[in-house]
């Protein structure tokens, strides 16, 4: 059997000899290669390609893991070892002035892949008072955990490598500014590293919606009743104080409509919504001569004089006072018709009654941020 190079050269010569003068120049640029596909294993190596072309040719490849060495009538193709954990491909271009021949190169990966699964969101928003988290890690290789920035000492962690659990504690933010940091989990097999990051962003106390809902507020409503009298005027008629109860789960609304009342409000740190559970006892006073009177916040139908217990929500935002001035506010929702009024009722035993010297808010209403001045009748 004749050598492959000799066959290729003879074929090129035959092609050239059988052409007219008009086609000799173009036929002289034809490139013939011994193979147009090369396959390497993960360890790489060198392959020799025989090249026949009557004219000068060049070889080029854009992949940085491929090295080309053109020699007389041959091209040496060298592939580096594959550390990527997956197969890869490249293309070699052999070219003359009129012809282009491509050789495809593939490199396999048969080793074990680094598998890393971190069961946590990529980003977590942390309340200003700090929180604790735990997430699981699974990998087919050894893994480690650490801070992306070691100066973020406000994030502490511990890793149970045997059971694949990472516990994270974020300290309360007393800096007055928001801050962010990352915990990075890495799994390694030789030179192959797979990493996953869990990012933490923590608001300051002044930015925390929970604390924005605390302080002095005035209750603004579209319209007001006082006892049985319809006032037909929007504005503010009573004030309250909202205080921290159990951070970040609950608040308490004090002295709304009358001094001494305490209305419980739940808080959801994820939705930043306050939920007021109407119909629950907010004050009890002993009466002269015995007995007591109990007060309940309720939603009221002032037309039928009926009332009901229900849940209403408050969301921090903005509202305008009777002068059109925009202020921070807690927007109240859930007073649907016909129970679109809000106020206190009193009970003495089984008898319930509206209180004639108290205000009742009607229609759209919100709690406007107020100063320390108590609203008076």
C-alpha cells in the first residue's frame, strides 16, 4: 500500500494535469487532507494530519486549548488536557487564496463531574434586627463554605459537613446603613471547582418597614361620624401610638379612639403587611357599683347599625391630609361595603352599643404619621 501522503500528492498532480490553462490557478489552490475530523480523549495529545496542496496554505484555530504546528505536507494538532468537566469542540481552518478546508476537533470528558447542590435562594433579604437561616448542601466531592469577604463579620456560619447543613446567623444592623455580603460554597475535585453563592442584603433600622410602622399616627378618613351624628367631612379626628410588641411578628396600636385601648396587629416580614384582627377585646374597665364594660374594635355598617369582626391590613406608603399635604402613612384595606366604617363598640354583659362621644371613621382611611401632639376633640 502506498503511503497516504504519496496518494494525496499524486491525486493533486492528476487534477492539475487534467485542467486547461484557465483552471490551473484555481486547481492549484485545492487543499486535500487525510482527515477532516479529529477526536481526543480527556488527556489530550497530538494528531498528525497529512496535507496536499500545490500552493502555500495556512492553518488557524481560535480555541486556546488547541496548538497547531504546520510542517511540510503535514499539520501537527495538539490538544491540552480537558479540565472543564464536559466535552468540548473546536474547528481548524486550512486556507489558500481560493480554497478553505475545515477540520473539526472534539475532546471527550469521561471523568467524574463535580456535582454541587445548594438548597437556598441565590439572594436573601434580611430584616434589620437580624435573622438566622439554614440550608442544605449536597455534593459528590468534598465541599467547603466561607465568606466572599472575610471582613463581613456580621455574617457568621457553621457547617455540618457530615449531614450537609450550613447554619447562618446575621447580626442586627446598628450601622444606620444597609449592607450586603455573600457566603460561598465550593466543591473541589482536583483542578475542577464548582461554586455557589448565597447573597445577603440587610436593611438598616430606619429602612425597615416594621419600624416605619411605629410611632405616632393620626387616623385620616373620607368621612366621620360622632356617635349618631354624620360629620360629612374628610380629615383627622383621632390619634394613636403604634409600638413594637414582638419584633418582627407583631405590633400594638394604643389609644386609638379612646385612651387605654390596645389593638393587636400581626406583622408579616415577607409581605411587610400589618394585619389588624377586629372583634377582639381591646380594653376592659370596671364600673362603679360593680360589673365592667368591654371595648371591641369592629367594622360597622352605620346604615343598619350592624357590626362584624374581620381582618384588615395596613401597608406602609403615603397619604394626604385634609390640606392636601403628602405624608408617610399606613394604608388600611378591608373595610368593604356595607361594613365600611371603623370604630369601637362597648358591651355590658350581652348588650352592645355604639359610644356617643367617640368618632367613627368611614370609607377610605389611613394612618398618617403625626407629631407628638395629641389630637383633641
